C-alpha cells in the first residue's frame, strides 16, 4: 500500500515537472551611444520582464559610452527592478566602455564574452576642456556612484575606480581576475548554465537562487517611437535630415505649387529636430546655424564677391560641430558637417540668386507685361480704334489721331483698353 502511494506521488511529480514551462528570460540590447531613448528601451524591458514574471532580465552591452545623465537613469531603473538583472558584454569584439562600464557593474551578475573589453570611464567635458577643479568634482561624483554599486555587489571597487581616475581598460580575463565581473561566457546558454542554481544578493540585500535550466530568451518588444528614434538618434543623421528638410521647405517657398518638396521637407525637418531633441543642445551652435542661413541669403542679394557665402559655410560647419553638448562620440563629425554644409551652401545660393534675378526681370504677362509692347494700328485711331499687339487684337485709344497701318507703342492699360501712341519703331 505504501509503495503504491509513493509511486503515485512520484508519477504526479514527474508529470508536474514535465508540464512545467522552462524559465523565461527577457533580453534587451544596449547598442551604440547611450541616450534618453536607451533609457526608455531599458525601462520598457524591465516592465515586460515584470509583467511576464521572467526569471531574469538579460542586458546585452555593446557601447562606446554616452550621456552620464542617461546612464544614471538606467542604473536607477536596473536597481529598482524586481527581476534579477544580468549584464553581459557581447558578442566577441564588443565593448562596454565609458558609460557602458557603469551599466555593466549595475547588474546583479556581470559577465563578458571572450574577446571583449570594458573600462575607460573617465568623464569627458562636453565642450572645451575642464579645469582641474571641475574635473575633480565630476570624477569624484562618478567614482562615488561606481563604488556604491560595486561594493553592494561584492566587486573590487578600488580597481573599478581606476577606470575613472586613470581611464584604465580591461579585457574579459583581466576583469574576471580583478573581480570586476563574475563570469566569462561564450554564449547566452552557457551563461544560463553557469547561473543555474547560483545564489545572488540583490541590491537591497535579499538572497535569491536562480533557476535557469533550459531557459528561453524573449526579446523586448520596442514601441514604434523607440524603433524610429533609435534608428535616427545619431546626431549626424539628425543634422542631415534637418538640413535636407530646410532645403525642401525653401524650394517649396520659392516655387509654390510643387507640393512634394514642401511635404518631404517638413517631414525630414521634423524627424531631424526630433532626433536632435533627445540630445543636449548647445544654443551657440543653433545661433551659428541660423547665422549661416542669413549669410547665404545676403550673399545672393549683395555683391560681396563670395565673402558672405564663405562666411555662411564656415558658420554652418562650426554650428554643426558645436550643436550637441555631449562626448566626442555623440557630436556631429567634421566630415559630416563639411559634406552637408558645402553642397547646401552651393544649392541655397543658387536658388536664392535665381529668385532675386527673376524678381528683377521684366514682367511678361498680365497688364504690366503689355506696357512698352509695339503693335500695328488695324484701324485708324480717331482717337479710338483697334490695334494688333503680340498677335492679339485690342481696343486702343491714342492722344492724337493715328492712321491705320502705323506702328504704335503701348503706354498703359485702362481696363480692357490699351493706351497707345504713335512710334517710329517697327514691331
């Protein structure tokens, strides 16, 4: 009887184990520069992991760095996550540099793939050079945040601080030997096997045992905004979109009725402004860009022998380089500024000169276009009659009698009647 009961319990346990779903891991990737959109993506990944009762949140890292404020927000979100967080620099050849090192150390477990590196976390001044006092303040603030994270997770905060003070970098083996990370894993599945059954300490001191045998990874579902903004978040792309948009709008204003340049220009300009809006903007750069457009317009209006055009090109290049207040990797490249400014200067100056030239040309249509035209009197003007001008018959009036067949010149238009006088010139 006892054996039969034990057999039943064993069978129920086997059925239960067989029907149990494998652990679920939610994965999110931090690629490229870290900025406010990255914060949104990580935040939504945490929400998805919590709503799906995931066993783990896997944060893949491959970044050269980014904005310190955005990095702080990501760390705060990872700390507040109720789901355990594993940070993983991957794939081989990837890096978790600068701000990426802070994110790596924010995980409950930190890991790296073979052939990766991390570190070099010294803060970089957004514009110009930092004096020693300011550098000390920024470095001390960043070092305090890093020590707080690493000490809570039992990592070597003294070595970690060298990435800020001395800009040191570490390979995956060096990072493991210096106790900056816990694992080196060739793949995600190997990482899950290494973590299966491991007890970790959360940021609030709670002990938790991970069960990741046969875990499956579900990728984070990005919103449409995150997909679009993530694709154009590069300031170089944003600058190109904005300039193309301005050019399209200008073409529409100079040639009303084309429609397509105006629609495309408005869309591109808004996308460019949206791309740049997520980054810290330097208003000196904005002013230089506005000044460059003013110079291009003035060049077409005044004879400056190209000096205003050259000044506009220089102002646009400088404005582009100063437009973004961020680390060097997040600024507009000199090559991009030159590649955009030179063609834009040439096209804008050409269009503006064409418009101004057209305004100075003689009017050829309408009532004003008739003045000065030569014609032939078809009937005698005594003082009214009919004339032929530009292949059209018109009623006309003259100050004195003009015989039929005599050449006449149009001096004015009064309603549908032309005012003419006799002339010696033949039409």
